[in-house]
C-alpha cells in the first residue's frame, strides 16, 4: 500500500519536522531560501568582475612576456653567433679577437666581459673569466650557465678546440628583456632546467598580494623567460564586496524575522496565553501588560473580548434560569410529597372505617405501595441536586419499617437487612421498592409469621451490578404460594423485573427471589 511506502515515509519526516518548528523559525528559513539566490548571484558577479580583471592582466602579461622573450632570445642568439664566428674553423688558424673586441669592448662599461682560450686553456684575448659549471664541453658544443646573483655566462667550443666565453651581468640582461610600454611593476627570471637567475624582482608589500606568472620558452639551450606581475590584490574592499551579498542576505532575513516576530508572533503568543487562561465568566483582556502593534491582532483581541463578554452575559442568564428552575423543582417535589402524604392519610382514614378483614387488607396493601413510592420520592427530593443517584440502603431500611408497621396485628413477621451502600437511578429505585413490597407482601400472605431476609451485595464478576436477594421459607414452593403468585403477584413482579431490564431467578427449594440490579457506584 502507498501508506507503507518507505520512500514516502522518508519524504514525510522532513516535512513533519518543518511543521513542528516555531513560526519564527519557518519565516527565517523561507526568507533565507528566497534571498539566498540573490546573494549568490551578487557574490558570483563580484567574483566575475575580479576574474575579468585577472584575465586582462594575463593578456597584458602574455604580450609583454612574448616581447621580452623575443628581445632576449635575439640578444643571446646574436652573442652566441658572434662567439662561434670568432673561433677558427681549421687547425692552425688564429681566432678573430678583433671581431670580439669590436663587439664586446664598447659594452665593457655595462660589465660585459669576453675571453678566448686555446686548447690548453690559455687566455689569448679578452679578460680572464672563470669556468662555470663542472661539465666539460666537447668540440663544436655550446652552453649557457646561469649564475644566480651575478649573471649569465655563454661558452662556445670551436671545432679546433678553442673556447670563447662571454659574461653578461644581470642588469644588462634585464635591460635587454625589458618590454616597451610596461607601466606596472613586474619581475623577470631566466630559468633553465635546474637554476633560476632573477633579472628583476617584483616588489611585494602584503601577504595577501596576488601574482600572475607567464613562462616563455626561448628556444636557446633549454632557457625560458618567466615574467611575473602583480594582479588585483586581496584588499579589505574586495573582501567586503565579496562578502557583502551574504551579509545583506543574513541582515535581510534577520530583520524580516525580527519584524515578523515582534509584530505578529509574540502578540499572537500573548493572545494565545490569554485565551488559554480564560475561565467562563471572565473577560478576556488581550492588551493586558503591553500594546499590540499589529492592527489585525488588536481587532482579533477585541473579537475575543466581545465573545467573552457575550459568554459572561449568557452565563449570568443561565445561572439565573437554573436558580429559577431549581426553585420550581423544589416546589414541585414539595407538592408531590404533600400529595403522597394526603393520599396516605386518606387511605389510613378509610381503613379505620373498614368492617371486614378483607377490606382492611386491601387498604393495607394500597398503603404499602403508596409508602414505597413516598419513601423513594422523599430520598430523591433530599438529594435531587446530586446527579450520582439515590442511596438504596436507607430506602430499603425505611421501606422495611413501613412494611412491618402496616402488617396485621396477628402477623409476627421479621425482616433482616444486609444491604451495601449502593447508588441507583430514580427509576431503578422506584422499581426495586415496589418489587420488594410485592415479594414481602406475598410472603406475609403465605405465612403471617414469615421471617424475611433482604440482601443487596456486589457481583464479583461485574462492578456495575449488584445482586438483590429476598429469601424466606414462605417463598418456597407450596400450594398457597403458587395460588397467590399465579393469580395476584406474579404478573406484577414480572412487569417490575422487565422495568429493571433484568432476569428474575426463583429458587423454589430455598424460597428465594434473586436478580441483578444496575448500580451507579457506592456511596
């Protein structure tokens, strides 16, 4: 089934977690999610501006480094060509020192030196130049040695074993490689496979300065020229420009949350607490303690105030109506009680004038039933304001006294009670009173000396019912009992049992009537 789908349950958990969050947190999350794309767009726009500036620097750097590489390549290639051309090509020929002197001596003031050595490493012309490097050159080979902090030394070995050397200081190489039109500071370095000769140092003033470097292969003896320029530095303004979108995002979300919380959430919470503490009859005061800034919430509070005033007025009307109804009910109960007393007095008055025993017995029978109704009504009237029910034990006790009092003078009946303090409804109390009256009168008519036991105890298997048991030897199966029960009392007893919605059990051997009675509890 779809309800048991694990995927759907996993999706529902985050939604349920969001639903349980406070409204202020939901507002903050929604605003953050809505403003974050704008912050990201502004952030990437600032990064794109910086990237475009860096691309412009790289383009200028490529042009300048290419120009410097061409100039330095031409200079070194020309110097090597001159050194190679001054060496003799055949055995026995002399080197052309004059050619080298015409090339290098005019630049001696710039620190340029040259030397020509024979096969035995003896100086033939120029000035002595120490051997650079520990590698022995073969005939016809060329080498360029980088001397960090000093300059570069060119060395050419001719086919006859003669050696020509030339030394170029760093400042000369830097001047030769300087690009035209380069207005910003830059750095230059001549690099081979293992050594780097710094021709010009790039000034650095801050650890956050950024640099762009471009390396160009000269195509001469594995040399490369590396040019470095300063790109846009990471300044405080750049950092602020990059972070300001996120700061504005957080500020906007925070301000919006603050406004919503102060104008809506907190007033609603105060109003909820006020309404939750409301008790019927009170007046809701939503503005107690502080003013509510939102007009709509003030109007809602006024609505609650009006409702509470209406409820208070209705409560007052209901209380007055209940008081009037209570007075009327008391008056009705009082009149019913007086009427029952009048009926009982009339029956007693007429019974005194009865001439025959049969008439006197009939009046006594009627008197017992009126007394049973009066007893129940009197106990109901005494506690009619309580809704739990009528306590049956005093009702049965007073009923037993009346039954003994209305027995004939020849009767010697005895009634023993064993009744727990049960609470029953008024309808059940009336039916129980009439049922006990019928059964006790049946026993009295069977045997004037009957001993009757009335019990009403709990049922162990059902706490909502109690067992009413009326037992006597006069209630055992016999001719007189059967005649009276079948012709006079049986139909009435069966009707009362149906009114109680119960089932009557008659133990003919023990002489006992027993039935369960619904109870409302114990007193």
